[in-house]
């Protein structure tokens, strides 16, 4: 449930819409934004997630200054190495091989632009992946579930069989940190 100000989601992710519905929030509109998501030189993963979330929200807010605009972004990092959305199955295989048997961090950037002001948050979730066999990686790649997913996996899908540790917000790994989103929207009077 949102307040009198229209809420716009600046994302094309169906997962983010589903997650918002989980907490009773239905945006008045969905206006996706295409951005160059290439990290800047020496940009840390958390900084990238915040910057992209804010850029998405601000791009839509320019056209809709009457609305509250919610932008979000998810960045998967193994150390300082950022694992974006794999271009093909070979890159997805490299990502899964890198994540195999180790922990990584999923950074969620969250931004609401309201009345020209950007309210930005960052959430970090540590995730552990069990050691994966070549057969498990093949099985996952054959599902095509990796396509369009930061880090090359979807924790809410088949990859749940690989995850042996989560410390922090599970919904952040799916695509939107719900607790922080509800707190931010509520604090701005956009959710009751």
C-alpha cells in the first residue's frame, strides 16, 4: 500500500515487482531504464550498486517529478571482482566456477527520489556456495536460469540447491532488500 504520491518502479525486473507485492506495495507504473552498468575505474561493488540504483531513479524522476521513483540494482562481487550479468553460457560457467566452494557478497543498491531528493541505501548479503561439480554446473547452465542474472545465478530458483550459507537479507539476493525498502518507503510516508 502506498500513499497519495504515485510510486514508480524504475526497473524491468519481474522479481522486483513480485518482491514489492510481498510487502503489499504495487507501483502505479513501471518505467525501466537502460543504463551502461560498467563499473567506473576503482569503483567498489557497493558504490556501483548505489550509483546505478540512484541513476535509474533519477533518470525516471526527471520525467516524473510528481512521483516517488524507486530504483534498485544488484551487484555480485567475489572480493572486489564484480560479476555482472553473463553475456553467454561460457561466462556463466566462469562465474559459477569462481563462486564454487567460496563465499561472496551481493550488494543491493536502493534509491527513492522524492521531491527532487535522492534517498540512497546499500545492503550487503554474504552468500556461500558449496563446491560445485562439473555436472552440477552443466545442469544449471542447461536450465538457462543464469541468463540476465547478476553473478550468473538465481538463488530463488535451481541455484538454491547450491547455496549453503546466507548472512543478511535473502530478498536482497533475489533483487530487492524488502526490510530496507519498507523502512525507506515508510520513512518517506509512501507506505503505511
